[in-house]
C-alpha cells in the first residue's frame, strides 16, 4: 500500500485541507478523492512528491499525470 495525500483546493486554488489515505493503487486514491468535488472546486492527489491527479468537477475522471 502506498501513502497518499489528498488536498482539497478553494476557488483561489489554495490548499484548504488535506486527507491522508493508504491505498493499493493510484486509481483507488482517485476514487477516494472524487467525492470531495461535491464541496471543493478542485482536488489534487499526491503520492509523496509525485502528483497523481488533479480532479476538477467538469473532469472528475482526471487523467493520471506521468512523470510529475
């Protein structure tokens, strides 16, 4: 299992809060973060220094970022 940090961002794209999660894959971490889009304008999922995804309400199935 990997350690992820799921950041929720406000309308000015500032970090408002964070949720920690241990997930078996990037896709599971994205699924954990997706419900936050009902409250926040954007959600970012990070695994250590690697950005896994940035979720936006109009693109809730955000693509994985390679090489970040």
